[in-house]
C-alpha cells in the first residue's frame, strides 16, 4: 500500500518545546566541519529527549487508589481501563492457517495464524511449539521485546528478520521458547511489531500509529488497546488445543514483553501465571529522569502512572515471578531504579491482594542463567513433572523458511481498517464544510479555537528572544552560515531554539526572510552543503534563496521526535495534548527569533515547508498572523476522505492528529496573505473523487477579494521542491517594505 504522504512513513518530523514545568538548557558543542555531524546532532537532540521527563503524567486516580500505602484493586482496575479504554471482546482464536515448519523427536514447530479479539479477521501470527505426546499440559505465551524477533526465541536467524533482530548483545529471550517446550510446556511465540528502523525510539511504529489513531477515532485507548486483544486471541486459541490445560496458561516476557505479559493477565483472567525476565523497577522515578524518560517503546509510558507495584496488586493472588540478570545488556541503564524500596513496594502490593506466590530472583550470572532460572520457576509453578526431554539441543530451521514482510503489512492494514471503522476523527469545527459566502469573518476567534484545540497559545504576540550562542560555520563564497541558539527573553526554563541562519555574504541586511521548517531532514540538504543525501527532495532551496537575496533560518529538529511525542501523549493519557502541543511553541519561538536578529528584524517573513514541514508551516502561519506569506509544498488530497479511509491509521501520528483540522486551517486562516501551494504532478495526489481542495482555497480567496494572492504551482516532478517555480513569485508577492 502506498501511503498518501511519501515522507509520512520514511521521515517523521519536528520537535518539542515549552512543556509544563520547563526543561534545562543543553550544552551544545561547536559545529566543526558539517552541518549534520553525528556528534553535534546527538548533543543538539538531547534536550528534546530530556524534555520528556517534564511531560505531565496524569495519575490522580492511581494516587487515590494507593492513598495511605494501601492498594485499592477496584480503583486500580478502573485506572487501567481509563487508559486502555473499552477493548472489544469479540471471540478470537479461530485458526486462519496452520502448517508444521520444523521439528524433531521432542518438539513440533508450527506457523499459526489465528484471529484476534477484534471485529473482522484481524490476525495474530506466531510460532506454536508443542512437545511431542503432550496432552492437557501447561502452556505459555512468550512475548518478545522490541528489537527481538520471534525467530530468536527458537534460536533461529532467518532471511528477512535482520531489521527486526536489532539487539546485538546477549539477552534472556534467545532460545527461551525452545528450551521451555523441551521441558514439556506448549509455547506460543507471537510476532509483534516488525518495523524497528527507528529503534530504540519508535520500535513497532505501525502498531503505535494504529494505537494513537484508536485514541483519536474513539476518544479512548492507546497502543495496548491494539496489542492486548491480539494476545487474548492467542489465549482463545490455546484453550482449544488438545495439548493444553486451559487452567494452566502463563504469560512471560522481557522488557516490553514483560509489561505486555502482566497487562495481558490483567485484561484476560485466564492467564494464571505471569513471569518477567526484567527487574521490578520504580517506574515513576524512571520516567521523571531525563536520561530514562524515553526508555523503551513509547506505549510503555503508561507506566509513569501504573508501574510494577500497581501491576502486582492487580495480578495477585496469581503466581508472579521475576528472574533477571545483573549482566543483562539493559541492567546498567535500569539498575538505579531496581532499588530495594521498589522491590518492597511490589511485595507489599502483591501481599495486599492476598498473594503468596511471588518470586523475585536477582541473578548475578549472565542472561542465559536468568532465562534458565525463570524457566525452572515457570515449570515448577505450572506443575510440570520432572522428566528427561526426548531431544535436546538446537532445532534446525528449514532452509526455505523466510520472514515475509508482506504478511505483517497485511496484518497492520487489517488492524488499521478496524480502527478506521470504529469511529471518526475528531474535528476542530464544522467550518470546513461551509461555502465561501459563509466565511467566518472573525479569524481571531477561529485562531483561538485552533490554539485551544492544539493546547498552545495563538501567535498574535511575537515572543522576544535572546541569542545565547552564535557560531560561524563553514559556508560558501556567496553564503554565510551561523549556528544560533536562543531562548525567550522572559527567561522561562524552556528548550533553546537551535538552528542555522544563512545570509548573503556580499550584501548588507536586513533581508526578507524565509523560515524553513525542514530541519528534521538534515540541514545540509537545505543549504547544499555536502554530504547532500537525498538531493532530489529539498534541492538546496536555502542556498538558492540566499543567492536571490533572502535570509533563511532553519531550526534543527530530531527526526523521530514528533511521532514519539504523539505516542507518549496517548500512552500517558494526557487530556487534549499531542505532538503539535509540543512542536508549535518551538516554531513560534523560532518566528520570534527572526524579529530579534538584526539580519531579519522588521522584514517580510515567509514560512516554507514540504511534507511534514509543510503541515507544520501551514499550522504556524494559521496561529501567527504576523507571518507575511506561506509556501506549502505537498500533494493535493481530499483530507476528509483520507482521514475516513482505512489508510488513515497508518499515517504518521503527527498528521493523524490533524485529521480534518488541516482543511479548515488552509481554507480560512491563511487568507488574504500570499499563499503558494507547490505540487508535483507525480506526487501522491489522491482521495480527490468529488472534491477540489485547491479550488476550495481559491474560492475563499476570491470571496475575500484576494484573488491573485493564492497560487497553485504544479511542476513535473515527484515529492520535491523546485525553488525556480516559486522563488521569484514569492518575492513579487511580499510586502514592498520587506525588500531592500
């Protein structure tokens, strides 16, 4: 499936700023040779990641449930449901396909695909390992962590799973399913997320996108709302297997898999035993720590409120076990949160539920020893008789076996279709359906509604900024480059605006200015400074603008952050907050910086962006009426149709949050300012049956007496910008006082 925004899946976007409580000021190193040196980008990005620690964690319901050191299980269960939402409980477990793929005298391995507990035939796929001659015995669902493929639990490496198995260091999941099956337990290993290209920040990206869409479409839920019904369908399947005693089913995992195992047991009471190969942690403290706030997959951020102790209170009196290694690759990161108090809190919570079957074992040997310790506890707890395995050692995978990404793409498309059918995207207002004659004359009121919806201030007041650092960079014969860091004059403890200012070397300012929001793609591409990378995308538009007499400022942003912010907002259940709440304050301050620099003060300001940056540019121009002009480079799409389609839940999360807000914004909040819409004839122009987005904007401009200030420019290319098409035009359209 081709998504309607080429960069929606390939390049994420943007940045965070001005979060409640503020964040510290990062120490930014000097730029040496290139604009995109890995060392500098890592340091410049760190302030964004650290700022996650200041995000709100709504936990008043959890604190009320644990007041006075007690654990009110009923209130904790309600807190869990309030975050995950009402999960559909359609019967699952129906077998869609099943085939034996490997085996020996001791274990049979099958590729199994069963239905999840969702409407439609949404599949959960995985490997079923059945001990030979097993009947009415115990079973376990063994859930991989992010960065671990299902094949690793069989100690396999198959062609096609290279992008999934990213953890290169030893971990306790390797070979765990095979070893447990050899001990007499039927094991199901589900394939979870398979897209780890943004590991460790956004593993399981497609599942996160679908989970965030679930929240936007239905008003409740998060990624757990997608994952738990998938796993509960596996429980349905196992209860019908002849080899399985339905009263002896366990769930076990490591890292993300450990949390999923616990919450699956809360959601599905048929899970009788829970095992974790991760340490019990003080997760609330971990999420407040600037170095650890982003730890793990984004959906696990629910643990800022509901941590291991709360989970233990909900799981008791069922047996719960922890066996973890202090030589695990993740131990150095989490060790300071695996405190004695954290363990005691888990013990108190579990005891409050009347539980007596809690097992915690800190293993000083390596991950394999921790794995074997956990498996020994599991088999004993599940009542497996000690017996000699019929076979031992490795199980050879067939040479023809492959990991087929199309299978996972089909599963994700099914999940997305189910979410899209469950409700409708939230909307700013119904103004997007009005005729030009009904144009809302009070733009200020609509702008305030937009700001309230995005949980940001409107841009009617420019933020004064002070430069905290300025370094001259290697430029060109005609272009001067300066790295600039700036903070608000008000002194609020916020993120610095950091970016590159390019100005003509042989001219005297001030200059008409373009604020380019494409810093997430790499600053070198904007200014044509090697290494260029994808040159057919930005085409060094910044350098060409400088040659035409403009100043260009591009704020730097870490590419993965905005989707991460959207996913965290859903996981933490922050009311009304989303990725735009994080990003727009940063861009508004970048706009304020343009009024504070001598090269750009009191000059006409154009905001430009393509792809994600195009959406950001149009929202920034809508919020800030002092911006003189907008250049928006993106496909022509019927957005209302797009966001009602099965494709919508697979879009980048920052865009899904826009839903049909963007339609109202581009029609009503830019006029009568100059507005250029650039588009490639070969771009992903779609969802246009019966709608005319370009004509809608043009008709509003005509109704406001601004004919000629909106221009649609189509070039013959794909998803790229071509300055030669719009550069001269925007210079002519800018206010005369903005030129020198």
